[in-house]
C-alpha cells in the first residue's frame, strides 16, 4: 500500500492512495478502491496532498511521499526514492510536465529529474487526468478509459474546483476591454475547465459563484466626449420634460387622467390637484432640485407617466408646439418628440444611439461646454454594461457584486442601481453592495462650482480656490440623493436583502462623523417642524408649500437617520464610520417654544460649523475636488 503522510496541526493522518498489486494488474492504472472516510471532513490541504500523491503513482512499494503544509495554502512534498520534490497550492498542483503531457511514468534518470525540478510550478490543468484522479500509460492504440471506481467523489471535486478558481480579492472589471481580471489586472486562468468535457460541465459557473466582482467608476479621455453628450442629453430631457408637463397639465388634465395617475403614483396626488386647481407651479422652473420628498428618479417616472397620458389628448401636439414657440428650450429640442423619449440614465450608450437621439430630438451640440469636467460613468453603469454583454446563462451563477462609487459621475448616478433590478429578480442569490465614498463622490462643490467648471489649473496654482471648503448647507441634500434612491429600490422591484448601500467615510472616519452631524441635525429639525405643524404651535403649510419650505429635505429622512442610529439589521443603508449621538427633536421643540416661523427659519440657516475642511491623508478640499472631478482635456 502506497501512502501519503500528512502533518497538520499536530495530527498524523494516513491517506490510502493506490494498491500496487492492482496497479500492476491494471496496466499501470491506479485503482482507488479504498475511500477516504469521510471525504467531506478533509481539509483543503489534505485534498491537495492527496492530489499530489496521486500524481506520484509510479512509486514502488513502501515508498512514502512526505507532505508539509504551509499556512494551509501551499503544500511541499518530497519522494526520497526518486529524489524529486513538488509544490502545490490550493489552486495549482505542480508536477513534472512530462507526466501531465504523456500521462505515463517510468524510471527517471538524474538528468530527467533535473528537468522535472525546473517545472515544478506546472498548472493544475496540465495534469491532464487529475479529475478523475489517475494516470494511465497511453499510446495511439490505447486511449485513456475512466472507471467509476477511479473517480473522486463529487463533493471533493467541487471543493477542488472552488479552491482552483478562487482569486484573492475576487475579480475586477476592466472597462476598456469589458472583461474581468484579477486585482492587479492579471488574466484569469480557468484552463482546468478545458481539460475534458466532464470537468468543463462540472466547473460551469463555479468561478462566478466563488469570486465577488468589483466595479469602479470610469473616466478616460477617449470616452469624455460621448459621456458629456449623454449627460447633457439626459439632463436636458429631464428639465425640458418637467417644464413641458408643468405647462400642459393645467390645460389638458381631465378627471380620468388625474384618477389614473393618482392610482399609480399616490404620493404625487397633491401635485395633480394643484395643477388642476391653481395652474402651473412656478417653482418647477428649477425642476432638477425638486423631487417633492421622494427619490428623484421616482418623481421623473411620475412625470413621464403623466406626459404619456396627456399625449393621448387631442390637443397635445398643438399645446406642445405652442409651448415650444413661447418657451422653447435653449437646446433646440423638438418637444413633441421629447414627450415619447425616455432614456435609461444607467446605460452606457453606443455612439450610434447617441447620434440617433441628437437627430431625433434636434439636440444642438456644438462640442464640449466644459472641457475641464471629468465626465465619468458610475460603477453601477459599468456593471449594467457588463451584465448586458454576457450570456444569460451566466447570470444565475453570480453571487456578489461590489460597486465602488469613488468619484462623481454623470446622469443622476444615485439612481443607477435601478438598472440592476432585473438581474437581482432573475437571481435572488445575487447580493449587490454599493459603496459611496462621501468625500470623493457624495459631498459636492458648493458656491464655487462655476469656478471649478470654467477655470483652469491656474485656479489651484494661484490660490483662487484656496479658501473653498465643504459647505454645510449642501451636505444633507447630497447625502439624501443617495439615501432616497436606495430606499426606493424595493418598491421598484428589487428583492429584499439583494441590495445594500454603504456610506463610506474612509479614509477619515472620525472627520466624517463630525460632518454627518449636519445630516443628523437637519433630520431632527425636519421632525421638529413637523411636530410643531401637527400640534398647532406653527401654522401648518400645504402639502406643496411644506416641500418648498425651509427645513424640508426628504420625506423619510428623520426615520432613516433613526434606523441608521439604531443600527437596525437588514436595513438597506449602513455607515462604516461611527455616527455618534443623535439630536433629539423633542429637545429642539422645547428649547424653541413660542418661536415664530421666521425665528425657526433663521435658526435653520445657522449650521455650525458652516464649513468643513478635509484631514490627512486626504488633500485639501479644493485640491481633492479638482483631482477627482476636473482636469483640462487633452
């Protein structure tokens, strides 16, 4: 009996390998007639050592292969009889290439042994007959034949496949090639699957199941122009469609349309009533800043839905042309065509599609408006692009996707996770984590934005932006853009537990805690004002006025901050930095008892501190924003 001596954690274990007598009687084919019991209790290193020993089936009787384990990752062995050594990892098994190539064995001379030693790092797949684990001497007239009793149990083969495909840190998406690589850009090696049809079938989907896939935001000079054009088209469609609806709704709304729209979008029923009773809403001219307490993408869904209903009205085209003549958009868009155009902002369009939109909408594009801006695609966009490109049969094998939003990106990026809903519904085992870095992505440039966009690098060199800091008055709105869209996903069809949003405070978590107090304070103020409206200490505004009023950011902001503060398990949003103590809205109400609405308004504006600066290792705020979002085009 030929054995492998295994030493791990002080435990001596003998693994039966092959019987020499049967080996000889079977024309050099080892017969694994003694099962290792139990197979499922073997450690990965035991598996690898067993594989390594199986390759050494030519050893004479009483030969022993001594195996040493190194941190459970690598296996080293030596066979004294033939004077050779081998090294194997959990994904690779290094054996003499002559065995992997010819499948046979025989006495080995010193020169051949020397050659073997230079080939110890041979790929697992080169052991052409490792699964099922045996070699057989073959010739042109004698091909390899597998026998049921020679095959390792499926559980063990699956464990081998898992350790073979697993890559440190998982796979990373390479945008230029639309493919996956290792963390350092290394090519992914799945050559074992090419060994034979059986292994190919058994390994199908194993790599995707056992490796997370990480996507990052992408910017390149090559894609700058097309990304800018896509951003401008999406932005123009959004703003012009809201303006068109605000003009048409008071003129064309009917009780039937109001009832139908309210049935599907009950949260916006007061908007419909306002249009029907008071006409256009003046504040909607700045529509990109108004989502009426809901996720911005949900508000735009409502706008599109009502426009579609109005388009069936016999006076629709006449009123649309009238609006275009009186208030035509600066982009020259055909508003009648605009009403039926609803691009998905989470896709990365082909150039042909962009040109089609420009022609169909009569969109005027005269080259880059802001050559300093880095127009980046979001990580979610990149993920949608990749998933659309691979075969549908691969989708059920996906298990873990990480979206690293590490810079500001185009076309309302906070809504782009919606593009992943179909894939999560198709595969409920898929888990998506979207990591939004607050400093590089969510926190935005404030009053100095125009100087960043239109300036040049001299603005940094000469100190024109030196005094710029993160302004407190913009923080809560910026965070709620991401928060509101994440909370809306489940109602839009995202399966429960499939998606998580992580607000990332790295690399300065303590400073992020101080900044996030502004969000906590604004949430408490909103809750305090609502309490005063209910109890009557302040005159309650209308539904529309409340949402246009100071102190209102997002309908579910107070409850969301409360859940974050409590650390509720299963909540769709989490923070990776300490939140600190929360502000009690009841104490705010008590301290301001008897205040007028003007006093509340003045106090709301007093954010303390009013500005924040970054801390090392981050550069200064203005340098950070310039490096992340702006650079002269080349």
